[in-house]
């Protein structure tokens, strides 16, 4: 199938599919006219790539995880993919902790602002 059909079947833009290919996440065969042609298996691969992006992974990390799909029977590859995903989960946990700390700091500033507003409304004491 051509890139437009793959885009339609997966709900992913042609531009994104070209990006996936440039990052080594997706492969195609070129026709003599230079058009990209994809196998039916690429529909499932694009779905997996989208899941991994939705999980917060970068294309670099996804490229490190995909060999697990290509050689699922290799324990070393499977372990490497798991370790990569565990590192990504740890990174996300750290990001969440930083965001929670920032939110808590903002709550303190907002509470001070609210008290100031109340003092302005009440007028001079």
C-alpha cells in the first residue's frame, strides 16, 4: 500500500509516517518512481509506534525498544527493551515529582495572593 493508504488506515499523517521512516522506526520499499510502498504488517507497527509515543517515549527510545518486536524470541533483546522501558518509567516518575513540587509552590504563591486580595477588599484596618 502507498503512504496515503497507510495514513488513512492508521490515522497517522503522511508527514508523521515519513518522520518514522527517517528515524528508522518504519520501512518501505520504493517503486521505480520513488513512491513508498508498505506491507500490511506496517499497519500494526505504526499502531505500536503510536502507543510508544503516547507512553512518552522519544523516537530514539522507541528505536531501542522495537528490536524486541522484530526478534521476540531473543531473551537479551527482550531484557534490553524491558530495561529501556523501565528507565523511561523512572524518567516519567521524576518528571511527575518535579511537576508536583512546582504545583505545590504555585499553591503557596496563590494562597498569598488570595490573602492579599482579601486584605484589599477589607480595606485599611
